């Protein structure tokens, strides 16, 4: 994330609850338009992350915009629950 983002700082926060685990990873980098990148040819990394989250019963949300850094929000349900 730091390499592509040209970030100076990266942070991570994990929160466990009765619903499951929320993992947030963010940076102060250059940011991007997540919708445009997901549909760009040859850019399959974020698509792969979303698919892995879905296969685990969770979901991945990407918050970013040019010049404003990026945050990944990964929610994984407790064992036996689906998102």
C-alpha cells in the first residue's frame, strides 16, 4: 500500500465484536478513485481482495479519493455467520 500510495504514514486498527472482526488499514498517500481503478484493465489486486473477503463471508470497502489517502475496511463475520 505504501509503495503505490507514496504514503508517509500507514495505520492499522483491528476491532473484534460479537458480529466479527473489522480490520481497517489506511494511509496518507496520493489516493485514487476506487471505482475507476476497479474497472481499469490489468488492475486486479483490489478485485482479488474483494473476492477473497466475499469467499470468507465478509466484505471489503475501499474509501479513497485523489489527494486524500486510502482506507481499506475489511469485515469478517464470526465463524458460522455470513455477511
